[in-house]
C-alpha cells in the first residue's frame, strides 16, 4: 500500500476526528499489549492497566474500592475487575471495612509489594521508550491529553456537541 493509501486502508483512520475515541482506545490497547509483552520478559505478572492502582495502594496504604475508583478516575466496575485479577495473582487482599460493612478495603500482600518494586524498576525503561516516541514524533500526547482533560472539565463534550448540533431532519 502506498503512503497516501494508508488512510484509505484503515476505516477508522479514514473516519477522521469523528472516530477520535476509537483511535485513542486502539492506541492505548496497543501500548498495553506491548507493555504486557515486556512485563513477561521482566518477570512482572501484574496486568499493566493495574499498575496505577498498585502504586496508589503502596503510596497511600489500604484503600476502599470507591476511593480507588475516585483517585484513578476509573469506573467502579473497572476497579472491581482489577481487584479480582490482582487477588487471583496473590498481589492484593480484600477485607470488609469495619466502619461500613458494605465497603471493601484493598491491601497489598507481601507478593504485591515485591511486584510493585519490580514495576518501579521497569518504570524508567517504559518512560524512556515513551520519551523516545515523543521525540521521534514531535508530539507530546501527555501534554495534549492534559489540555483536553482540563478543557473538558470546564465544559463537557456533551455540552460542546449540543452547541454544534444539527437541527433534526424535516
């Protein structure tokens, strides 16, 4: 396929900005898959998407699932799924909150603490690879994401779409 045909050969890319969320998810999934491959080589068993939760618990101590979801800005069911995966791997344990029996508290196990140490050692290599990509492309996704998140916190996408909504067909 010729260079100019690249866009035409990918339905989602050809759809342009309308498919932005799809493209971001696709990029995220590709990065996660590559990190998973590298994690195996580094002897890390935690899924890459759960590393933020592991870091949070290591830094802040045991956390309620709702607090994890809030701190990481993730949906509650996503955090429950992560906890389940990490629990099966023996990296976290759960207990009922003594103050509110409806809530679950998540803690690192000894294996979880050792896993976080392995992840922290791998962090520099992963960050360096991202910096290389940033330098190669001349695009700072992290800066762009921060700008978009800030703008969307001021005025949601829902509101912005409404400002440009086409009138209903006659």
